[in-house]
C-alpha cells in the first residue's frame, strides 16, 4: 500500500509513525516543507506540494490530510483531482461552510471515500457508554452534560501558542473548532442534534484572536437537552461527560479512563476501566479502520464526510447564535 501524508505538524507526524507501525511494508510519501523530516526518515519521499507528489505518474492508495483547517477543502480537492480514491481528513472538515457542499459533490462524482478524523469514536469508554445507553441501562435519557478544558499554552511544547493555528482566526482556530470532537461524539452517541444555542468569548489573559471559552445548549433529535462546555484555560486536562436517565446515571472520564454507572434500583457504582490502553492505541485503531475501509464491512465508528460537515454545521450555528441579543437583563 502506498500512502500520501499531507502536512507534518504534530498530528501528521503521529500518522506517519503509526502508518509505519501498522505495516512496515507500507510505502509512504509526504508533502511537507520540513527539512528535518528528510534526516529523520531518509527512505521517505518528501515533496513541497501536492502537485509535485503526483509528478511522473505517481499513484497512491490513500491520502491523509493533516494541514491547518483553512487548507483542508483545498487539499482534498487537489487530491481528488489527482486521482486519490480514499482520504482521511483531520477534523474539522473546514473553518466554515463556504465550499463544503462542493467538496461533497466532487467526492461523490469521482467516487472518492472521505473519512473525518474524529478518533474519540474509537475511545473504549465512549463505546461502552454508547452500549449502556442503547441497552437502556439507565432507562430513558433525560439530560446530558459534557466538558473539556485544557490550558492552550501547554498543548504543543516548544512552540509559541500565540503563533499557532489555535490562536489564529484565519487558520480556523478557536476552542469550538479545536475541540469539535465533543460535538461529534455526543451526536454519534445520542443520535444527532436538532437545535443548538451557544455563547463564546475570548480569554483576555491568553492574548489570542480566537474564542477561548464556549458554553452550548444542545437538543437531540429525540428531544433530550444537554450542556457542552469547552475552554482553553484549565491547567490540568479535564474531559468528561454525564448522562442522566429516568432510572440511573452514567459518567465517563477521559483522564482516568473510566466509565461508571448506577441505577435507581442499585445505587452502588459499577465500573468499566481501560487504564491499560495507551492514548496512541486509539489513533492506531482509527488509522487501521481507515486503511481497511474499502472492504465491504466498513467500521461504523468511522466518520463520513457528511457527518463531519454536520458537526461543523452545529459549531457554526452555535457560533452564530452568540451574535443575537436575547434576554438581556
């Protein structure tokens, strides 16, 4: 198998190393302007542009796009027009909805499968939560709460966070797009959303262009209400969710790698933990599922391009609702 990786930031390098770990016979080419990459991986072909990667009739079985959000649609279009038939696109699909419908139409016309990198769908804890909800272990779901927060200056060691993608509006930064995982996994577990309303603000002490905190109210298609909070300011990573039913409660904690639940009939907590699972195992799982996705049985945890766009649409709607002056006291 021959794979083209576009972009070699932190996530692009993770995919590069994971591709080599999954199958050392895999042939990899990279689109990057990094000079150290050639020294670290001398056997890998490195190109300055996507166009250069396809010179001399080069062909690839799949491509991975891990560039800044603002380049995602453009990069996918270039890959499709050069004959790629399977693309793994890092989340989010784009920074806005301007050209996403055209991308869907092009992918469909060229029979190209595009999957979006929402790797939290491969988290063992969230899969356990989904199973418990489907089995109605806590009865009918009434409400949910989810939170994620992590201190932006600590995200990428050795870099100036004020110059990174997260801090720049033009690059598609901001806590809502950065942490769009939450919008996607909640939609995946709960069957989709029908309404959203959000508030977001900058955090002045971070001194960045983009929003650093957001609080969103969501209603599922089944009429369940919930709250999702996101921020760039909590020094220690905090990522969790709670699901309250009319017969019990389920809680997921990403940091402790644990799911716990109880019921009205049995108030003693029951536990599922996966502390022995490394974070990178999740990325290996989603990459493996993507590489096998041309088989008849596609892993249903993979996020389609349309689902990825729906997560983006939810974020954009939440952002737009912040502009309306409702209920001022």
